[in-house]
């Protein structure tokens, strides 16, 4: 079971090295303690569910014949905030670019950036899911006293 712990450490290190995560994620991990052993898993799961919903809303808004760029910007702002709070650096940075296109009222720019944010988000979400599975394996092998 030490293999799962090593895989977990390698995965998280890689997420930092490739710019998916920043120091805010470490801050989040430090908030986890014996009184809240599933804190990080709960926050990450909520982030993933919320991000999935927001990306769906963005896609619907950008498909309309007349785009409400203020609504699009509000959703992007929400995703940027939740990304920043979990340390999702690449998603946050893509949201910053996305908001610039909202200000310019550029549908093409928004659509291209939606693709980029979707790719960044789903890449991170997949890695978060693997991370949570590995953490469960490690916790099952090393139960908390």
C-alpha cells in the first residue's frame, strides 16, 4: 500500500509542476485535521460539481443568437473565484483571459476560451478524482487512530 502513497505524492507533485495547482491548494490541505478528515475531499468534490455546472451554463449562454456577456462574465467570475480558492491555477488564469473576451464582447474569443477552460478544468478534475481514490486507498491502509 506504500505504492498508493507514492503514487499520490507523485501525482500531487506533478499537478504543481505542470501549473495545474498553486500554493493555495497547500493552504487548503493544511486546514484538514482529525476533526475534519475529509475536508479537502469535500472541497475538491464541490469545486468539481460546481465547475461542471458552470461550464454547462457557459456553453448554453454562448450558443444563444444574442449573447448576454454580463451573464457569461458573472459565471466566469464565479468559476475564477472557486478555482482560486482551491488553488486551481491554470483554470483561474484561463478564466482571467475569458473575462477579457467578455469585456470585449467577443463571442469567438469566449468560445475559444471556453474550450481552453473546459480542457483545463476536466484535466484537473480527472487528476483530482485519481487523487481522491489514492487517498482513500492510503486511508484504508493507515486508518486514523
